[in-house]
């Protein structure tokens, strides 16, 4: 069980404001990683390839819908901006 949990950590956050410029390729990669982890299959054989690919497409579609429906609050966006500024070198920050 713990081996599978570690694999899920490879899926990056796609939600704004934590991610910028998320592409369909990003969503597909996350869905692919999810289906691989849940199914316990890295590369599907011919007998399950169709089901595997359908699952990846279904997860991709639901992920795009979820991302489209999530709203970013001003607090979340402001907190992220403050965190990014805090990580920048002092010379790069002009106030």
C-alpha cells in the first residue's frame, strides 16, 4: 500500500494560483499517473489497453471540469504572491 502512495506524490498541483499555464498535456500526465497508480499497471497489455486509455481520458475530462469550476479566493492568491516575494533575493524585490 505505501508503495502506491509514493507514486501519487508525482502528480503536480494543477490548481490556480499554485500552478500557472496548465496545459492539456499536464492534465493528461496527471490522469495517466493516477490510472497507473490505481491500476497498478505502468504499461497496459493489449487485453486492458482500451480500458486503460478510456480511464485516462475520463479522468482527464473530470480534472479539466474540476479545475474550471474551482474559484481562487483573494486570500489564496495574495498568500501565494507574498510567499513568492519572500523567496526572492532582496536585490530583485523593489518596493
